[in-house]
C-alpha cells in the first residue's frame, strides 16, 4: 500500500506491483539474435523490458522491429543492422552504457523510432550515457537526450468520471530515483493546485499502478495532471486530462503537434488498434496498425503535405472515433 497525503486528511489508495517481462543479456559477448544469450532463452519481443548489463557486449546482427519495449543499455550495444522500435518505446543508456556502429556502413546501422532516425550516420560514432531516446526527443544527431535518464516511464494515465467523483489512475513501467507524485487540478487550465501527494517506488523495473479519487468535484470542467519529482528535486509533468461533468468522457484524444499525430486513450485498450490518416475526400493517406496499444500512440506526419486531415481510430469493436487535424 502507498500513502497519499492530502491537505485535509490522510487517505489510502492502492498500488499493485506485478512482474514485468524482464529479459536480460546473460552472455559476456554475443549476438542479439542468439536466443541462448538471453535469460529467457528467447530473443526480445514486443512488450519486453530489455536489459544489457554493465560489462556485457551485444552485437545487433539482424534487422528487427519491436513495439512497446523499454531498453536499458548499461553495457555496449554494437549496431550491425537497423533497430526499429515504435513511438511508445524508450531506449535508455545508463552511465556505464554506450551505443556504437559496427562497420563503416552507417546507413544501415541505425536506431529508428516511429519512423524517426535517433541514431544514424549524422550522429557521433559512439553515444554514451546517461542519455535516452523517446518519441519526445529529437532527430539524429539529437535523437538521444544526453546527460539525462528518464525518471518515470508512464504506461497509462486515465481520468474517468463516476457521478461527482473523478477517478485518476496511472501506471509506470520503470521508475528511477522517483520520490513522489503530486496530483494537480486546475479549474481554468492555467492555475494549478496540488490535491494529493503519493510516494513513488524509488528505483524499480516492476510495473506500478496508482489511483486517486477526487471526491465531490462539481465544477463544470476540471483539468488534471501528474507532477513527478525525483530524489534530486527535479520535476516532470504528465499529459493533461480534461473532465467535463456535463459531457460523456471521450475514449480518445486526437491532436497534432510538430507534424506528429497523437492519440491518447482514456481507457485500457485490449484489442489491436488501426489508425488511418485520410484527406478530406476520404482517401487513406497512411495507415498504422498497433498490435499492443498503449495509452498514447503516435504517427509520424513529416512526409505529408501541410493541410487538414481526418484521423480515424478503431479497434474493430467498442472504439471508433475520428477527428480533424492540421498538419
């Protein structure tokens, strides 16, 4: 159980830790594609937390596509082929880790995230930690944010209404030196008030789930966010969730930013999701299929002309929403 401290009273919420699919490279040196080199006697796959320990050297020897993975590189990863991961994945290099190219063919020895090159021939030959690459970091040679490690990797953040109560739930895949979370509320979208504080899990590779209920919230509209603070006092913020008491809670939020299409889900999506980008004539310009949907999915729009498009999101069952965006 994790304690929450409110301004008025001490409340109790729940935290559930469950085993994450952790896979570790056990060989001192060897190929990524050799299943016997890994702790689970298989190569990494979608949904894994992949760890290269300090003092271990891995040769990425075959092209590979993976979704929803968290890669922690504390050793040496030598690229011989292209590593492709999706926009909800994270690649973290610790202080002892590094990524380098194996030969002079830097065109094929790359790391690509959601269609964006994070490491290629434009980057330094060797990138050392601490640093990380995510959907929010730049394009090579700035694909990795240097001298920083992502303190918390969110796997979900939902806000739902239950009569006059607003239930906030969020979960993390990894936490590094995480001191606490502040639940913050705004009634105008600009002035924020901390309404609860929950202790973080410190440093862990186990999945963590958190929940807080804002009781008797009668304002017509309210905005919520999570402020995470690490042990050094540095804070980062989650996305903002909006609740309107007189309107149904939307399943998805669809918007564009910096030529990227963003889809945020406000409930757990268990089925594969199809995202279609269409012009105003209904012609499908691009389509992306996500087998394991996270709470936030992105589509790279850098290759499309500027203009108005329609984004359609469906899981073939309960979810079918669309919205117009400007790229």
